[in-house]
C-alpha cells in the first residue's frame, strides 16, 4: 500500500500516519513531486496547488481513495475522478474553527465600520462614524457544511436569527431557525441583514451571487465570503458596492488568487480583503492528521469513512461530517 501525501507534514505527523498503517509505504511528495508521485499512489492525502494529471491517474486504475486536506474539492473533483470508482473524502469540519474566527473578524470589522476608522487613524481624525450591530441581526448562510453549522451555533450567542440554504434541508440544526433547499437562494436574500457564503465551489455555485441577487439583498446588507471566490461575480460585487446598495463586504477569497493589483475591488472603500487565510490555525496540520489517521483506521477496518463525499454533489452529507455540530 503506497500512501502519497501533499500537505505540510512534519516528522511527528509522518510518524503518526506510519503508525496508523505500519506496512504502508509513505511518500511525502509535497507540491514539488505530487504530480510525479500520484500516478503510483494507492491512497492520496493532500491538496495539490500545482497541475496534476488526474485523467492519467484515473486511467492507471491504481488510486483507490483521495483524502482532501481542504474542505473544498474543486482541486480534485475533475470529471474523470467523479466518474471513477475512486473514493473521495474531504476535510470538512477540520477547518471550521478557524474559518469561524475569520468570518467574525471580517463581519464585525465591516459592521463596526473599521475600514473607515483605519483611514481616519491614518489621517489622525478622531471622529465618530455610523456603525451597525451584529446582536439581533438576521443572518443568512449559504451552505450548512462543517463551517456553516459551526457559524450558526456561534451566531446564536449574538441572538441572531439564522436562515440557511442547503442541499439537505431535512437535516435540521438546533441553531438554524429555518433551512431552505439549495435552490431557494432568491427566497432567502430579501430577509437577511448579513449573507455569509460557506458553500463549496461546484457547477451549481459558480457565479451564484451575481448583480441580480446582490440587489435582492436589503439596502445596507453585508456580504461575507469565506467559501470560494468564483461563487461571487466580482465585477458585479464592485458595481453594487459602488452604487451604495450594500453596507460593505468582507472577502477572504477572490475570483483570481492572488487578487491582481489592477482589480477594482482593491479601491472599494467599504471592503475588507484578506488573502485566503481563513484556514490558518496553529493546530491545522495536527487536526488534519487526526482526521486522516482516523479515516485510515476506518478504511482498514472496513468502516464508513468520515466526510465521505457524494462526488456528484461535491461534498459530504451533514451527518457524515467529522466533528459535526
């Protein structure tokens, strides 16, 4: 059994994975060698940020299981993988705590008008400006995976009412007041003060939030994107923000990453931009290794894997999410 890794493991993590399957050959490929090593892998754990010959890997017939080290699966769910017998599991839930941190940093920063105060600080202007409240706000969440469910739980501490859309609206959450089907986005938008995007990037979600939908939000609503940049049509977001329809936006992800220097999004004053750091956490690699070792144990024992992905949908069912809220 040959296990190829492509996430930033240290010797302690390699030792733990080897202990989980002592007979396996373990290859720490990193980004530099993943494309070369993957065709001879039986199991792959990681997130390749370089081109990978997925069609050749599938045609080779050796790879049995992909354990993504990211919650989003757009890096590996290419058509050939989707149509193959390869099992795919995600890191959904593993990154939820740090994504929650990032979401609240962006959300409170926009609501409390921090971009304005940062500019005022630079100009040494001690002047009060309008702010908005999170307590008691109506919050909409697109996507109730591991990230969305934890966010809903934490928002309840602010006495928020939470409405969400999800592919599994029948799987209720005690922290969500109403769960709508995934195709009911238009029904949700007019009734929220804050819209948080926490859905994976799929064919169904690419370009989901365009100018028409942004204008369905109430005037002075806030948009937070901690999912994937292409879910939002960026030029439309710039246009609607410049119109003054939205209070502001916080984005940890953009359509093109890194965000080009000539992108007009940089110049919109009521936007906070962070460079896709929502997944950062001191224990991230420890946490990812915990999940992988647990799934290795289950795999060897013939038990259902955590975060087993429905490849047609592009994400796991909520009940299968590791550490589900």
